[in-house]
C-alpha cells in the first residue's frame, strides 16, 4: 500500500510539476550545454595554457532554477553562448553537498568532471543573482548546490537511452536508489556511458563514462554519515575554430582542421581526456531541533590532458595555418599558387584541408639523426630517427582535498543564522608528455625556439639538470611545474522574515595563497624556474545583503547588493608559468560591486520577473598567450587594471493561458563593457626581454565579445492532460561582438596613420556580428504500465530551420599586421545546424 | 492584473530608457591629424626641386595611385605614383607590397626630392611607415601620347616624366625585333628601340631581373603601355607587363623573320645552373663550374675529376631546362667544346620525359661532335648543327654525362650551347 501511495504521489508530481521531471528543457539542457562547449570561447592560436577548460564551463548553470527567467534562458540561450548578465562563470558558484566544485586555478565550474550524472545533478538547488545561500557566500551570478546524498536521490530505478547527433550520438544511463532502508542505510548508484564514433562535427568523437556511488547511514537521530564517490572519465576529439576563409573554401561552417587521415582512417590530433574522481565523506549532525552542522571532507585527484601536434625543424602541418591557406598567395604575381591552393581547398582535397598523418609518419622515418652528448653524458651518441612531428599531451594532474563545514541555527521563527568554514588545499602538476612519436625513435627535449636564437646550448634546455634528454612515448618533457593554492574561507549569514519584509545579510572572509613550484630548471630562466616561487597571498572580504518587500503575496519588490574583493586567479597571475615563476606586475585583488532591483509577480497562472542590474568589476588581471611565428615563440599578453561593467535588464514571464496552454517569454539586454584603459605588458616565452610594458590600452566601452548582449525568447507549449506535451520556442539574439584584441587599441598600433587613413577604423573598430534567430521544438509523452512502470519519451530539436550561418561569436587574433589587418582575420564560430536529442526512459 | 501590468511596464520602460539614454561610445585611440594644408599635389612636390636636391622637413603628405609596381620585377624598390596633377617615381628603402591601382598616401617628411640623371625622384621612402594604402583597384587609364611629344625635353625633363602613358601603332626596330626584352640569362638590363610609323623612336629599357626578361619582344605592330623614365637626355619607357603590348597589325618596316625558337646558354653570368640547369652527382663529388681561364675570350662551363693530386671516380650529370620545341620546324642543337687529358668521353643525351632524377629517366644519346683532340688545349671546337627534328615536343631536355675514374679523367670545357629553329 505504501508503495502505491508513493507511486501515485509520483504521478501527481510528474504531471503537476512537469518542470521538475519531464520538461523537455531539463533533459535537453545538459546536451545543449555541450553544444555550446564545442566552440571555444577565446582561445589562443595554440590555446596551450587553457586547454579548452573555458569551453567546458557551465553556461547552463541555472538549469534547474525555479526562476522563470533563468529557466527560459538556460534552455534556449545557451546554444548561442549567452551568459547570464554577461558574467564569466567564476561568478557562479557550483557546489555538491556544500563543497565547492569551482576549480581554484580559474574559478570555473567545469561540467565535464561530472558530466553524464544527470540523474543526480538534476537534484540541485539554484538561485540566480545575488541571494542568500546556506552553503557559501557564493558568486554574484548565483549558485547551484547539487545534493548527492543517497536519500536525496529519488527512490527506485531509472534506465534511459538517448539518441542525439551533437557531441555524442548515444547515451545510456542507469540509476538506482534504495531510499532509507530499515537498517539505516540508503544507497544510490548511477552510471552512464555517452559515445559517438563521429559527432556533428567532422573528425570529432566522444567516449564518456560516469559513475557515482552514494551511501548514507543514519547512526541515530542526531548523526548521519554519508560517503559519495564519483567520476566521469571522458575522451573526446576536439573541433577547431577557423577563419571565415576556411569555412568559405570548404563550404562548411563546421570545418574542423584538427583531424587528418592515417592509413585511410580519420584521426583527431586534439584529444581531450579528463577524469577527476572525487570522494566525499559527509557528516550530518542534527545538534537539536534548531541547529544543524554538516561537515564534509573531500579528496579529489585525477588528470586533464589535451593532445596536440608539435614539430621540430619541419613545416607547420596545420592545414589552416595562415601560410597554408590560399589567401597567403593572394598577391599580384602569385596568381598561379593562389589558384592552385584555392582549387585544392575548394575540392575539399584532404591533403590540403586536413592534416596528413601519413606524410608525418613518412617524414619521421626518414630523419636519421645522431645526437651527441645524449642525456647529458659526454661522448654518448645516439642515432635514430629524430621526430619531426609528434603528438604531445599537455597534462594537468590534480590533487585537491579539504574540509567544509556548514552550520545553521534557527534562532527564532523569524531569524535564521548560517555560517561556514572551508579549507581547500589544491595542487596541480602541469607538464607535457610524448603521446605518440608518429613512427620516429625519439624526441630531444630542447626548446627549438631558444635553440634557434642562442649559440649556447644550455639556454635551449628545458631542464639544465637533465640536458639533451632523449624522450620517448610516455616521457615528460618541455615543462613541469606545480601550482599550489591554499584557501581558507569563512562566512556568516543572517536571514529574517516578517509579514512584509524578508531580508538577509552576509559576510565572508577569505585568505588565499598560491605559488608555483618549478620541477625543471629552464635554460633560459635558470634563476627563477626551479623550486618554489614567492607566495602570493591575498586577504579578501565580501558583504552582501538583500530584501524583499511584499506589496502583497502576489507582488514583490526585491533589492540586492554586494561588494566583494577576489584574489586574482593563478591562471592569469603567472606571465609564463611554463618557463618561470614571474607574476604579472602589480598583481592585486579584483573588486566587485553589484546591485539589482526586481519586480516579481506570482499568480498561479502568471509568473513574471523584471530586473535591472548594475555590476562593476575593477582591477581584473587578463592574460593570453599566442604563438608568433616571426618571433618563433609564444607571446604572453597581459593586462592589469581591467575594469568591466555590466548593466542590463532581465525580464521573464510564464502564463497559463488555458489549463493546457502555457506561453513563456524572456528578454534580456545589457551593456557588458570594458570600463577602463588597462595597462598591457607583453613578454615572450623564450626571452627575458619585454616586448612592451606600460602600454595603455584604449579599451573603455569596448564590448565584451563572444556573447550575445541581447537575447529574447518566446515560447508556447501545449500540455495534454493525457500525459503528453509539445512546444516550441523562437529565440532571437543580438549585439554579438567579436572579442577584441587589446593591442589593436593602443597608440602604437596606429602610430603611423593619420585620422583619415582607412586603416585606423579597420584596426580600432570592434566588429559586430549579425543578429540571428533559432527555432526549437520539443515534445514528450509518458506512460504508466501495470501501475508500476513509467515510460517517458522526450524529443527536442534545436535549430529546426537548420540555420547554419549563425555566427555565435569569435575573437580577433592577438597577432595582427598593422599594414594589412586582413592578414590575420578573426576566428569565427557557428551555431550547429539542426540537431536533435531523443530519450526514452523507464523508471520503477 | 492591471496593477501588475502597470508596474511591470513601468520597470521595463525605465530600463529601456536607461539603456538608450546612456549611449556608450567606444574609446578613441589617440591618432595624428593631417591638416588640409599639409597635403600637397605631386605637381607641387615636383616643383620643390629647383636647382638643388631638397629634403622635406614638414609633416607633408601626397596622395596618388600606384601606376607601376615590382610584381614583374621590372622595377625594384621603386614605385611610380600619379595624381590628377602629375606623377613621380618613389625610391624605397626596402621592397614593399604596394600594387598597381593602390591609392596611397605617402608621408614625405624626411624624403628627398632629387634629380637623378635628369629624372626627378622622391628618394629615401621607408615603405613600412610612410606609404599608407587608402583604396585598392583604382587603376588609372594611361594617357595616349606620341613618341615625339614624349621625348621632347623642356629645360632638362620630359613633361611626361613618371607618368603612365600608352603609345599606339609602334613596333620594335628591326635590329631588336627578334630579341628578348632584356638579358634574362645574364640578368642584364637592355635597351630596345621602339619606332612609330613616322620614324620617331624611343628606348624601352627592361630589367634583366624581370620575369619577362627572357621573353621575345612582340614582332608586330601594336600599342604599348609603360611609365616614362629618363636617363640624362634619353627618355625611356619602362613597361609594367609585356601583356600590355597589344598587337594590332603586322609590322610596317620589313625585317628578316625571327627564328621560331632560340635558346642560348653561354655561361657569361658565371653560373652553371642559371636558366634552370640542374646538376646531379650520381657518384663522387665532382661538379661543373664556370671559368674563364685560358685563352677563351669569355666564360664557359668546365669539369674535371682531377683534384690537384689525383683523379676522383665520379659520374656527374648536367641537365638543361625543359624546352618547348612543339612549334618548331627544324630545331638544331649547337655547342662548342675543348677537351684535354685522357678518360671517358663526355656524352650528350636527350629526353622528352625527365623524371627529376637522371637515373630513372629514359635517355637517348645525342651524337654531338665534340673536340676530337684531347692532347692539349685548342680553340673551342664547334659541333655544327645537330638536328633535333625528332624531338618536336615539349619537355625536351639535353644532358651532359661526365664520367671519371680514379685513374684518369678528361677535363671538359663547353660553351655557347644553342638550340635554334630557323
């Protein structure tokens, strides 16, 4: 009988609160997040530093939010790379059982580390914007806390299969939860597998697994302990971002330069693998009726790896390298070569448009070389085929542990007090290893760029303590350093409620210190590459508060404000962590000020929110590196004193026009701008010499690029009482700008021009992309069998009209030519054409 | 509901007004201004030269369209630009990617207006910073002129100096009509005489480094386009591209018809490989070299396997560039040689199908009479005509195979290799 009751309750739950389980959005969201992730946001020409971590963050963070605007935005805007309020994802806090999941080096929550655990991550509590949170002080963008307690996972079994044509083509998922059993144990397990031989984009593949085990044991009425372990081992072939020329020539806006044929089979040179399991031990302590203390200790470890080609004393093999593209020959006198290259590209001849692995293997087996004094041993000569081309893997191996404690105390019916302490000890070991010698016998661990510039052989050594090192597959080489980050946080919060006013106030204090430990003594920087760097320590605080004034139960006015400082992220603090421990000059904490005012309407048949927000971010540190083939090295471009301002409005509404028809609408617009003239410093990896310093970047009011600053959606859905639904959304995006190259906005960039020269606006003006729209469809149905089994079918189709010309973003290359700005054109990303995601699930 | 709507729309209206009201203009990067008064015409620029070379010290700019560029190599580190008033030749400090039809601004501070052998030029322009492209494809139409007006000297200069001109109904003088534009092998500039129907003549001077230096001059009559240069009292035409000579008629003055094909390798440029000759060492490391030792009046090609103390075993091939003999009637091969010392004879081969590797190419030996006397140095021995009538195709290459052993080897000298179709 009890089971029947629970089941019928579930049915009611499913039908009434469709948004929790059967909303097409909630199943589509994770997938559309991954859509967005296939386009890197702002990578360097070789994006060595970042891998595509940036591309893996959570743009669909607020997917399960109850907020009407966030719901619509999360489900419809993420494919266009929309970011809530224009914020970077370090402003959104993601936690699991109160433990932060934002990675300490860049502050981002990287979805890939727990991807595929949708059955678990579905259960999360989210709030948008500045808000009270029992878990942490949180970010100004909002927070999500995933509850992976075994008792939080819905009791029963759920099996699902999904078919899609995006990054993966198949997904199976199994989840089982026992619920609290009579012996005081509750156990939940979940596992999934996602895969594709080739995804939507040519040459991409997907192979992802995930697992989670959550055990909860109720010891007595006061104490419950929990153990959670999860991981998501994933490997995927990446896609490139290219210039419009490559797309036009191949007639394919999803052209991918990363793959090539090897023995007639497609091989991707850029494979991302990651597996960062986490084990958590939770203690839930109910001190008394009013007070709870939850303590979690966690340990996380694992790796991220990104492979790429490297080459020594050989031509750049990348097909879309600018010298390999026809435009390089588009000069009077080179007509023949131009035509020849154009024809090769237009015929999509893989020898021109893709990598040629067979040729690389051939070159590697014809390069007999004798290395004298090999491995630093005088007179030790080694002869063999020295690799001209290799695939190397940039690795980040992480160990991260800590303790998090959250306490709550219900002081009275009106007053609630929360507080927390958090200790996080993080270390990442960053290095390169040889993934594949492509048929050669060895690689020599020297910096070829330094080797070219200096006669002294020691200078070119990656590690002067192990000179002339012969490296083979699996060996470390190039660079090897650790980033250590220790963080100690505390926060306190008080919330009050009364008939007319709800309010909260919170304070946080954070101490952060980070340093670099060099494991190699670099030949170019023998004095500041080995061992521990100076510790960079920052002490930061945050205050926030808010109030809701209830005009009536249906009409509310909400006001929030926050001011906080934030330690610079280690990812941008070191100018060239691969080679030395130097930090950006005048490194300082970022300062954030944010406020918003909202008007909320809550009727059973109409929910709406309108918000105005204004946020300023000051003294941000910005750094990127890119390869410059004239200097034969990586160039690191850093800016300090970067201020940004985010002003805008959000509006969302959902109306039940009839008992079966729901109309939704969302509109967001803003001005997301740079708000200062930052100072730039430019250095190169293979030289101690500064390329520039104290360069003023005239960046005020330049738009933050790569995201739509205006987005709108209107949707209608029909929900049949017979357990099926169908709906559609029309989405419009506007004010998308290319991410601007700061160096083009300096006096030096246009020093030889006068105001009337056309180059001035070509160099300085920021490019705005075209406005565009998409149409999405979704439908679903559920069945109940034998009063016990539930079958649900969900289908959603994104970009139904198959618009393949929607430029969702891009960036100006950091490398540019003052004389001919078109020589290094911007990199552009396109929204995927028509894609679908269809899932059938069985739960009992 | 009405209340809700009111407040909601109020919030929206306030919000939207807020945005439209605070328009955020992009930052402006400081940039130099160019006042109207600092722009001068090319004519005014030319007039800056009175009696002395003058260096410009003010921030002055000129605007003009490029009328001749370095694409065909006929000019190098130079550009000609022209505006509505006049034209001038720019002498650059380095080569630059500016092309015919580019409308440019030239910042001329620091440049010198100079009289160079009676040609007014603007000297010492750094193209990387001083020449700024404004527009592309603004090609000027050449002004149609006659030779007599062109060569008219006023004080010291032709009034057409630097300008882009077209002369109609002209042909090359008989003495030049069968020649190439310049000496492409020796890479020497050459003058060719162009005449009109009235008998007026002007020199067309072309660079030996130009891509068309080795191309034959048009034999017939037509129109020619070029920029006007001057060398002392001689007014010259510098063409931009030979395809701008448009043949319209057969020639008016009667000349001996030109040979249909002519090729000469005379080693005067002291290079073995110029013009596309290839050496391949199959064995040993003995190579051809250019030499002018001895009594032979000019440079020639020489090979010897004697290294000063002993003979070196070797096999060395010297392969000619590919000749297109498909339109010839009776092509003939000529050469001269002088041989000394004993050893294997030099052999001459021919192929129509060179693989790039002498060892995999199918060769036919060509019977070429070489110096029969290897007992000493003589005068060079002419081979006489060797018919190539069996090789009237494209891709014809001749090759010399020299073989030496460790015990002996000839020293071979060759010169004036010619293929002529008469």
